[in-house]
C-alpha cells in the first residue's frame, strides 16, 4: 500500500522526571501548559490519523485527559523518547505507516513544518527516517558560533549529500565557514541547524530502537547518530519557519524566552 494513503500518527513523548527540568510538560507558558500547547500544534497538522501523548507519569496522563487528549502509558523502563514513541505506536490500530516523534517541549514548532516532513515521507516511500533542518544565514551563524565559544552546548548542525541524506550531525558547527565574501547578515550559508523533529517508517522505527548506541552517539550525545552508525539513511528536509523563531526549552529559564517570543509573534494556532 502506498504511503500516500497509509495511516500517519503523531506521538508526543512526555517525561516528568527530567534531570534538567523536572515536570517540564506541565510547566505553564502564558496561561497554558507546555504539553497542551504541543497537542494543539499536532492537531493543526492536516492528514493525521492519530495523535497521542506517550508518558510513564500519571500526572501528565491525567492532565492530557483533562483537555481531551489521548494518552498511552508506556513502561518506566523506556530509556529515551524514541523507545517511548515505539511503545505507543504498537498500541495503534491500524498500524501507522508513518510515525512522527513530536517532542513534548516543541512548543514553537509550526504545524506546516511537521506537515512538510510528513509530505516527504509520503513523496518518497524509500525514506526510512526523515528529520528537519533550517538553513542559517551569516547573522545566525555568528550568533551560534559565539554561543559555542562561550561554552553553550545547545544547537546541533547537520550536513547532507545531494539527495538530502545526512552525512553527520554534530554539536559542533559543521561545516566550518570562511565568512570572507559573505558580506550581508542575511546571506545564506551552507550550514543547517537541526530541528529535533523526526518521522519514521514504522518498521524502521522498530529497527532503530533495537540498535545499541555506538561510539559516535555516545561521544556527541546525539541519539540520531545511532541510525547513521547502523547504516539507516536519514533524510534531511529543509524547512521554512516563515519568519517564526525557533527556540528549545531545556531549562526553566527558557520559559521566559518562549513567552517573550509568543508575545512578539503570537500563537501559532488558536486556543
């Protein structure tokens, strides 16, 4: 059966006991919890057959049920979000052909970005895993480089071949760019910032979760390198945020930044 007519599921892994930010999915952002905001983003994506939150915490589950969301309680033994997503996908009937892992803290991910990733999976059924990236300009490149020089670890970049298949992901900035000749701040560079959004073919997800971490994954602490180390191609899809700001929520301090962005740019979807 072609993927174009096959079921698509968006699964939102949400963990309460994060070492960096305990209770993060239930944190409030301008009057709404983080997980309810992410749920609304998922609901705004067209052509999706199933949406659910995968969690091992009853506090999160109870809250999701309170706003009408579907919850799959996953084993506490799940070691990461991808494993939690697989355990939830196994409960869905019919089995989804495409499984989207939308992180429970991805409150600034535009629905059209998620839709673009799904469309790539439908367009090319040979794609096993797809992920998103945004092309950087000189100004953003310099900002990220300055942050790295100050010891910040956030911000992953990716390089890929002419077919769009990933060559490598790194917390270092790759490739290194000589800025001579790039005179304008808005000049595009061959540097792509990775967005932690993934779409999997169901069987590819099963294979991926069952692989052991390799030395590159352990060194960079980037789970997606597991696929490359085991020979699973990862299709990188360039996406356009349409002028919206991307920001990750890794700590309580990030909440203020996210609230400021929403205050300036407005909500991505209606309440």
